[in-house]
């Protein structure tokens, strides 16, 4: 799990009403300029595929399991909110074109 934590984090939140913050590439090793991680599992039945290039996120795919509960999500990179959305069971959201 330590390698996954370098690439993707979703710290616990006190309630389901509090947005779950998904932090992209919080501790990416400098040698990993390009790469991906697929199938990372987060709270609430959320599965994340993350692709990066030049040490910056290029594409994120969020998939929510059919048993997942609706909740607010914030996707962050370098302390900046890239997107806000609400997860719903069965969601498959592709996020690209980040304003970095």
C-alpha cells in the first residue's frame, strides 16, 4: 500500500456529507515522469485509474460499484481542486483536460 499512497490518497472524512478528497500524485517519485495505476480501490466502492505524464495527471477514470453510496467527491492535485462531482452507483466518469 505505501506505493499506492504515493500515487493516490483519499483520507477518511468524518461523515458521508463531507466531500471525499481524492488526492492525485501526492508523493510521486521524481524518476516516475510517466506512468499509470489501474484498479485502485477507495472508500465507498470507488475504483480509480490514474494516468500521468511529465509528473502531472493526464487522465482519471472513476468507477463506482453498483453497491456504492452517493457522495460528494473532490479530485485534487498540488493542493488545487481539479473537479467536484457526486458519485452515484454505476458511475463511470472520465476526467481529462485539467487546468494545471
